[in-house]
C-alpha cells in the first residue's frame, strides 16, 4: 500500500462506481490504513477476471491520474485467498 494524496480521499470518487460495473470483480474494497495511506482490496472468480480488472478501465484511469492522486507509484500485490467467510 502506498500513501495517497488528498485529491483521492473522496468517498464519492469514481473507483467504486467503476468497480460496480465490472462483472468479473465481485469483491472490491477501498481502505484507509492510516491518515495518509490507502489501499484497494479486490477479489476475482478466476485469473481471467483478475487480468480483465488489471487491464481494464480502473487500471487505465489510475494510470492516467496517478501523478495527481498518488504520492508514489502504486504497488500491486497479487495474493491467493486460501480461505474466506462470506455472507450468503
């Protein structure tokens, strides 16, 4: 997770709306880890969904706006979920 500038602290930012449009991204969270450190946690049904997300509109928008939104270049950490408890 990398520090983020004040410009992207808005709860009504475009990230959530864009994530809701992605059928291959069933889980998406915007996180605040400290006063100046934010992150995104998202999950996918499969590797194809992950790749669609990482090459899709959210990644393109982040890349285009990173200099004004982020204090540093983003760090993307790929993980595999080994267990989960979900509602439903």
